[in-house]
């Protein structure tokens, strides 16, 4: 179990980033004074804007960056893994063999990847707060969603194909910002190494260091039928960064909980994390059993198994952090200090004094509905691509008929291009796998809600979960994108008339799912959001804007340096090298080097650095982030953190938390000498001039 030193308590007690290495900073509020004091570096407005536009978000949950003026994108293999698998077949398995587009014409469109380039950020706090002023419960929830949808629609205007706009809650409602993105949906796969090399070391090495991994992938953004021309990109550094050198990550951390109340943290510890870990453990066993049945099943289940194992390890680290008494002592101290500040002034107390207790009551409500909410509304009882498409068709066609401000948030005009891309994806769906995953999840639905539950009886009738899954999968036509497109284009009337079994299931489930979602939004989410705004206002009054907001899967800058750490008295150096990669290999999965690397060993410079560790503050979602130096050059590609970073959802410890990246030199060495990707090497080298 992780332990915090007394000194870390002092760093956090102020409620702001006492250590310059800590912090996931928005581009419009960088800690300039701290950076100058610690690193002698002052990011100019020009430097920051260039970095903001060169970095990218993969809408599915990762980060990336432009690395040439011709739209070439660098990210992780595990961020393009789904595309690689979707483009693979039993006869041509790119997961196993890797993929290289020798020429531009060989670049293949990914069915579901969307890239977002952050163009502008605008403060819309006053407008959102004015719309929700004096409201609570359902009225607050409706007003909040309506004003956000209205703002986003105005921002997108008539250009939804290439523009995405999101109203983002920062500081848990202390600030509302409008993020405007340039959207790229024609995204093509350019390069991916073999899975053996991209995940060398497998689950045993995951979230550990030293590492010897080439977790990289390359995409290209296309527009108008040709590679996109971009003004901002990061050139490659051949030499990388030196020990102790300042480095920056520009990525999209998915979410942190460093500013949650004690009641919310207790809910995460006692309800969410334990239940999710138990489910992931069972899901892992289910997938491993399926994969053991044939080589084709092994290939089909690969992506999901990687995702499940990665999630299990990450969430286990979070649970261990919340089970550490030192963490809760720290969080209680922070909350007590802020509450004392509020209670010290009658006006502040009248406004925000009851906010913590209101959130605690909302968490009590959540405890009474969380199982049904997770299994009925949040898909936990229906693990199926067919079902996901069916629900999009049932809900989406209904929601599109409503005024934009009255729709569910995921079906607003700003979100519809992404929804449509996913729905009409050409990615294959595998009936054998669908039958197993759906049957298993229906079993979990029955287990969670009980055999006599009215909803369970409605879904299963008198049949066993596996039998229901077999029947639905055997007769559905939703595996055909053309069928889905016809239903989507036909609208609510066409979907209402459909006799597809998954459409019928989604129609049957939707009333119950909407009802539990409405209760969650009105009795939990709205209460938490409104009172979090009050707490955020008090935090601003006490600490100002020197603190960074919790991560929200929006662009953040993190400043750190190349540095190892001390692990129980043993120094861990910040670099590994290619020689270590071969020394680490055993010849057996997951430590088996692919044939391409074994054949290239004599050509490689074994002294070249392979991976590196830095003090940057990251979390899930940062995968694929560029690691750049003060000159804005790529010195690494973020792909992991060390084991200590798993508690980073709740705190940051500069002594131990480390970001792990692929070294820029290793990327160039591998592309040129292992994979013969001369076209890409030339493109990267020309981008330096």
C-alpha cells in the first residue's frame, strides 16, 4: 500500500501546487512564475499557442500530436490498437505482423478514429451561471444542459463536419469554458509495430520501470481527399533530453479527483472501485477463455483483454490509494481547512456552508440507485456492439427530433458527427464473441438485480442469459453498416417499425434506462454540480486561480524534468537503452521480441536510449502525449506511468510519480533500421528544417 511522507502533507495543505512539477495546467493559465523560478523557462504566448495547436486529442480517449506539416500524427500503439484490429482479418493480422504504408496510397482509413485540434478557449462562466441561478434539482439539471447545448450549437454553427465545440466544467463548476476544436474524421493508419513490440513486457511490466517498449503508432489526418496541411507541428529531436532537463507533456488527461469531497471519495472507494475491479476480474477470465479456443478467437479478443488488464491495474492502484489512511488524513485536512474558512464569515457560511453536507446526502441517494444505474443505463448489463448500435438507433433517432437544448447531451448537434461515425463504422463485429460477451453480461445483470426483479424478467423472460444471447445474435442484421444507415436515415419511424431483435431489446430497455438516468441526473448529479460550484467559489476566494483544475479530458500542460527516483534505497536511473531491450527478452510471450527486431540487431545502435522516466504529472488519457523540450521538439512519446503514478488520481508526489515515454531516438532508430520506413524517416527529418 502506498504511503505519503509528512512533507507531502505540507505540500498539499495549501490547496495549490506547491511543487512546480505538480499540475495539469490549462493552456490559458500556465504557472509562469513557478516555471521561471524552477526551470528558468518562461513559455511565451507564441510558444504556448503553437504547442496547443500542434497537440491533438483522439476523441476515443487518447492524445497525440502533429509531427509534420503534412498531417502526420504520432501517438501510442495502444491508442490505434482498435483501428489495427478493425483493419485486420484472419488472413492478414496486422496486430501480429504490424502495419506499414510504404506509400501514401497505402494509408488505410481507420473506421472510428476522430482527431480534435484545440483552436480556442472562451470563458462562458457568467452565461452558464446566469441560466442556472436560483434553480435546484430537475430545474437546475434542465437549465444546465440546455444552456450548454445552446452555447455549443452557436459555436459549431453550420460547420459540424469540421468543428466540434464542448462546454467544459473546470474546478467542478467554478469555471465553464467553451473549447472549440477542428475535427478530423478522415484519419488513416500509417504505421504500427507488431503487438509483441508495442506491448513488450505485457501486463507484468505495465505501470513499471525500467521499460523496453515501442508503444508507438502513426496516423495521418486527411482533408478533401488529401493529407491535411497543418501550420503547427512538433519536429523530432534526434538526441532527446538529458538527465535533469525540463520537459513538457501536452495531452488530454481523462480525469482526476483531487478536489472531490470526502463523501465523494468514500463513494468511489466503497462503491465504484471495488465493484468495478470485481467485474473486470471476471471479464478478464471470460475473455481469456474465449481466446484460448482458437487462434482466430485469440486475435478477436486481443484488444479487449489489453483494455481490461490495463484498467484493472490502474483502478487497483486507485483503490490502494484510497485505502491508505494517510491519503484520507490529507484529504480530511484539506476539507477541514476550507470549511473553516467558509464558516469564519457569516456571508460565506450562508452561501456555501451546507454544500458539503448536501453532497454527502446526494452520495447517500447514489448508494440506493447505483447498481441499477450502472447495469441498466451505463451498459454494464449489455456488453455487446450490436446492443450499443441498437441503443444509438433507438435513442438517437428520438433525440434528433427534439430541439437541440432538450436532447440528451450525447445527441446534441455538436456531438452527432462523432455518434454517426461510430454508428456507421465499417469495423467488423464478430458474432461468436458477441454471443459470449452478451451472455456473460446478462448473467451479471441477473446477479446484480436479482432473478425476480421486474426488469430482469422483462429482459430474460424464462430463458437463460446464454440462450437469450444466442437467439439475439443469430437473428440480428445490425452487423451490416448499410442496415444501420438505413435505420438512421429513416429516423424514429423506421426504428419503431424494425423487428430486429436488438432494436426490440433496446426499445424495451429504454424507458427503464431513461427513468434511472433521470433520477441520477436530478437527485445526484444536479445536487453535486450545484454544490461543487459553491465549494469552488470558496476555494477561489481562499486560494485564487493559482491552483489547476481537476482533469477533464481536455488539453493540459505538465512541466517536469528527466529524473529517476529512489525505490526503497535503490536508485532507478531515468533511461533504458536498446541493448537492455535485447537483454530483457526471454523468447516467450510477453518478453519475446518479434523476428523483425532479432533480424535487425546487428544494424541497431544498442547504446541508443529506449525509454525514459520524467516527473511530469499525467493520468489516463495522456497516452500518446508528446514529450517536448523547451524548443518544442519531440524528445519522447508518453505511454505509461510507474506504479506510484497510479495514485495520481488523488495526489501527486514528485519524489516518486513518474511518466514513462518512448525515447525519440528509439523511434527514429526503429523506423529506419528495423521497419525500413524510409518515407516516414525522411518526412520526420525534413520537418526539422
